C-alpha cells in the first residue's frame, strides 16, 4: 500500500514537472514568434523602401542626401545579425526617423504629393510602421510573461535545470523619450 502511494506521488510530481517544462517552452516559443512578427514587418518595410526612393527621386533631385540616408539605413538593417534584437530596433528607429523626412518632402513637392504611387507607398509604409509598433508591444508582452515564469516558483527550478534564459525587452532610445518642444513663435 505504501509503495503504491509513493509511486502515485512520484507520478504526480513527474506530471507537474512536465507541465511546468512544457509551459516554459510554450512561453519561449511565443516570445520567439513575437520577434518573428517584428522581423516580418521590418522585411516588408525594407522591401517597400526602394520603390519609395525611386518614386521620390524623380521629384526631389536635390534631396539626394535624405534618400541616400534611407537607403544606407535600409542596407544596415538587412545586415544586422538575426539574434541581435536591440541593434535591429536601433537601426529600425533611425530608419523610421529618416522615413519621416521623406514624408515631409511631399509637403514641398505638390506634384509628388499628388502622385498616386507615392500616396500608396506612404500608406503602405505608415501601415507597416503601425504593425511594427504593435509587434514590438506583443514581443514585450510575450517576453514579460516568459520572464515571469522564469522567476516564479516552482517553474524557476525547472528553468534553472534546463538553462532557460531571460529575454530582454525592446526599449525606446532615451532621445525619443524626450517630449518635443512646441513653439508658436516665429
């Protein structure tokens, strides 16, 4: 009788261990999937940029430096190692700022602003930027859930045994946290 109780307790402990381990694996996979969604949107944006640059070139020939900066950052983004999430986001943030400069060009060139191709590209890039922002939020939420499991008892014991690693959150650069200064004076 005592032997059966011991066997039952051991089986319950093994079942609990397996459930905890599988939960950790599942959370880690959700975090990896969330990063993959960011990666997909970054790729989508880098694919749209050459079309945007070519459309703008015809209208804004003397804005060459802005266009070159966008192309340079796009190329840098494609060269970032796949595991370096922080560097990918840093280059992506720089690229976002450069794209804002191109969008601002439309104000100086009414013909460009009226160009349907440019309008479609701007809309696609705006949608992609929104998707990137959402994907970043999803990644951080997934990372938070996963990291909590790594710290909570008893999953922290299983995580330690199997060397599960904490995932770093995507952060906003300090320069972007500052409130913009608005002035209505000339």
